[in-house]
C-alpha cells in the first residue's frame, strides 16, 4: 500500500476523532506532510541582502595570446579580453538564490575529487572494484510512515552493505513526481509530488558490476550470482529496491544534477546534503581538494579580478533578459586601457561618500565591484590606499 499525504481538512479530521473517542482536544491535531519536513534545496528564504548581487569582474588580459589563438581558429580576437562576471554567494543549500550557483557546484566539485581519488586507490588494490557506479536505493513502501532521515539512511546503508557496496556518497531525495493519472481515455495528468524516500548513490561495488553487458540483462537468470540476481532476492525479502543505472557520462554532471533536486532537513543550522560511507568516508579517505579557479575560455590561463573604467554599461543582473556571464570585451576604448587589475583591498575613509553611506565609523572597506557613478569612481581612485600585508 502506498501512503499519500495530501491536503487534509483538519477541522473535519478532529471532529471525527472527537466523535469516536469522546474528547474535544482532537481539534488541535495536525497531520504534517513529510515533504514539508524535507524540502528541496533552494526551498528556503534568502540568507541576506547580498545574495546574488553583482560582485565584480574576473578577466584574462593576455591580448596578444588571444590574437594568436584567434588567427589559428579563424576568428578576430584582436584587442579582446575574456570577462566573467561574479556574484556574491552565501554557500547555503537552503538559500533560494545561491544554492544553484554556489553550494551545489562546490559539493559536486569536492565530491568528484573524492570519488576520483578513491577510484585511483582501488585501481592499485582492487582493479575490478574501481568503476564508479550510479545506484538508486528506494525504501520499502511499508516504511513510508518513517519521517526520520537518519533511520531511513540506516536502512539504506544496511541494504548496500549486504549487496557488496564498499563505499559511496548518499544523496537523499524525499519525494518523487506523482505518477500519471488517467482522467479519461487518452488523457493523463501529473500534478504535484508524493512522499517516496530514496537515495541516489555514486558508489563502488565489490568486484565491480558485471551485469552491464549481460545478454540476459532484462531477464536475469535466477541463481546466477550476479548483482542483479542478488538485489532481486534482497528485494523479495525486504522490499527495498536497489538498481544500478546506466553508465554515467561525467561524475560532476551526475552529482550536480542529483544535488540540484535533493532534499534537506528543515530547521537545522547546517544541513548536510551529501553523506559519505565506507572507503569514501572522511576517516578512511583523506583528500586535499584544490579550490577550483576560473580559467580563460580562450587561452586557459587563470583569471584575475579587474576594474573597469570605461563608459560601457554592462548588464549585471542574472535574471535580466540580455545577461551574459562570459563575454569578450575591448581592452582599449578610444586608445585608452579600460581594464585595470584590482588591488587586494581598498581602504577608504568613512567620511567619503562612495556608492552609499558607509557602515563603519572609522573606515569603510569598499568592494571593487560596486556600481558607482563616474564622479564617485574618480574620487575612489584618488582616495584609494593599499593596506600593508
């Protein structure tokens, strides 16, 4: 039986209980939808007023190299710099503005580094187990009444260990799209989601997955001893369904997609979207993740923060129709260089009005990405000082 949590008339529900048990306190009874306890990432409020605001430009100013590459490609890259716009990011998966561009990509980058390091280690000790697999674990329908994610995770981990998974990352998904319902002949509809807890895994299997190219993939031979046979027999006993999905194209793409619609616990100060187990855990696998740095889309060199002093007005709002995150811009305008490498810190006296009222009394640290008028920008250049290291 599949339990569905839909909109409930609490007054009618309480009245029926009071008639049955002879009490009146049941009017306050609430039936909570488990989907509300585990909303999707990005389902919370904006963390602060800086989230998603424009922060600055990251630029590659190797104009000569760009011109040479353009000649080989048959394109005109003369006097062109590669410009990428960056925005403020709080890094919280619950933030409805920053989750897609910040926390999800960061977790996917770190997860990719950990999985690749584990795969290289297994290539030496156990080559057959080094393949990275995408697995789905669905909780038994009879346990849908359990709303504690820790209990559901323990059930999934028990099933994985029984089937030979030696290490993985678990991404919790609390709901699925509702199945299509037939309204009338040849007319179907799909509205909302249903509580259906399951986990997506990027995992390593002991001995590898030998059923990828099996001739009887769609009709597994009972008792063959393969993974598909073992997971089917486990399903018959526990009703926990485990399935290995087809080979993934990229690790980063798979992680980012699964994290993009994962579920997180509501009300926690630090909600973990990914959980590691086995040989991929933090205790058994020590990985130094190198922070990803922006690179030029033309020459591949590292980008640096720059200031723009020209008269061109760039669109910096992400939700704008003509917004472009990356573009090629002129290095010189009317013979004047308009892109200047920014200093690490800008210290401006608080008595100077630049782009708004300063928040600090003694001095105000002004971001080099603010949107200032031409007069304010000139004052900023004059009053800017470098803070000694």
